[in-house]
C-alpha cells in the first residue's frame, strides 16, 4: 500500500513535470528498469491466437519492456463472456482490493458501460497525433465513438468474414456435377449449389454459417439498406419486407430443406465431422479449419482447403463485416496508463502486428500493414523463419 501511494505521488508530480514532453516520460521508465511496473492484461485469445499473443508478450517483456521498466502479465479468459463477467464482478464489488486489470479486451458495449462509470483512460494523452494517423482511420473512429473525440478503444487486431471449403470433396462433386467455384460468389448460387450437393451426396448438407446476426446485418446492407441507421447519436431500426424475404429465401429455406446445417459450436467443427463441406466464418476461425475429416472414431481422411471471399447477393454492391475487440486502458495512475499504451504501441508496430496477424488469422491495424506487398513480404519472412526452425529442430 505504501509503495502504491508513492507511485501515485510520483505520478502527480510527473503529470506536471513532463506535460507535453513524452520523451522525458520515456526516459523515466527506462531509468526504472531495475524496479519495473507490472501491467496486468486480460484477453480472450485461445488456441493458436493465445500462443501467438503469449509469444509477443514474452518478447516485449524481454526486450522493450525490460529496457523501459515495464512488465506485462497477460491472463487469458475462456472467452469474451467470461472476461466481461469478471470485469462486471470487480465493478459490483466496489472494493479497493479487487483491482481491475490495467488493460483488457473489450467490445464497444462493455467499453461504453465502463466509460460511463468514468473508469477508462483517454489514450490520446499518451500517443502523438502523427502516430494516430498511422492506423486505419475507421478503426480509430470506432475507438472514439464512445465519447465523441477521445480515444477509448485501441485497435490491436481486426477480423472480417470469408468462405472456406473442403476442396477435396468439392473437386469430386464439381467433376461429377459441373458445379463451378463462381457459383459460390453469391448467396443465390450457394443455395443452388447446396441443393445439387444434397442430391449428389445422398442427402448431406453442403453449407453452414457462423454468426447469423452478421448474415442479417451485412446481407441487408448488401441489399441496399442497413437495419440499424445511426444519426446524431440516435439509432433508427429499418426493416424492409422485400429484403427480409430475400434473406429468408437464401438461408432459411435451404436450411429447413437440409441443404445447410449447424451441429457443433462452430462450423469448422462441422467441417471436421463431415457434416458440411463449406462455411462462412471469421478470418480468425481459419486457423481451426481441419486438415482431416473424421468418418468415425477410427477412420479419417486428409483434405485440402480453399478460401473464397464472403458471398454477396446477385446484382448488388459487395460488403463485408469488420469486427474484433480492441483494448481499453483502465484509469489508474500516470505511470501505469503510460506503460499500458507503450505496450499497445509496441504490439501494433506494422511488422510485428502483421506477424501476429499471420499466426492468428487476424487483420493488422496500421495502414502500412494493410498493403498487399507489405503483407507478402512479412509472410515470406514468417515462412523463412519457420523453415529455419524446422531445419534446426
């Protein structure tokens, strides 16, 4: 408690001493490397994403963090629901000893609630304007949406949706029926193809989809009208009967007829069991696409995968969802808030963030990192590094 009090007193003087001179704050942290400040971070990455994230945190603690006197302690929750529940439990207890983490993954709804309680730091206080301009504008705008102009949600990785196909079975089906990959570019084409597959396979389903809400929201946008229109802070719900009918015809009717299916928790699970051979899901689910299909407990066969864009409706402008939690910084003291943002800036440096994205199937958040040639270069570096490791093993 005495040490915490001293840190707060130091923070009070530092705010005035180093106001407008962030390089001096940097020097202070570097001089504090022998007694580092510990930053707690909660996230919901699991599997391949958790491995990639933990690797980055370890690298930070051993390099940049070591030099600047910052140690990040990352704690993984089972999922976002558990993370949010834990956060709410801390808030409700209202006990000083039940401290919130310094950083945690959050969607806009949780972040908004936290911000209304005055619990979120203004990230703008710790990052220069020219640094902000390096990030994709839409991601920054989303982070400012809670309080007008203040940056409260920091983008670290984003996702969109794609279609993934069991290419091994598709090739057999296409060879026998003449079905074309081009038919999978539209929802009408998928419904037609699924019907053909149902007949060819003897009654098996072809397609499944994660996140049904995205089908409704993005599908309505593709068809010319957003379901939720936001103007001047007010939300207007717009339901168009003709659009709803088209959404129904292209999904619910094929589903009822058995052409589409949902069995496991995620559609990648249904690919693995052979219940379907194609699905639409988040890019982050790509790492869970199986390389084998289980026939039963004893038998399985290897498959190849095929990645395609999110389907659109015939004759309409293509749209796809942009999604993914950001990081929020919890109000504490100057030192911990500053240290938290230092980690976020380090993590989202273009090369490093792209390497994380390659390993986790997310999208990098800086403009430079969203250039095709830049990504290709980073992908080659990643492949070369892993090839070297495999030779040394």
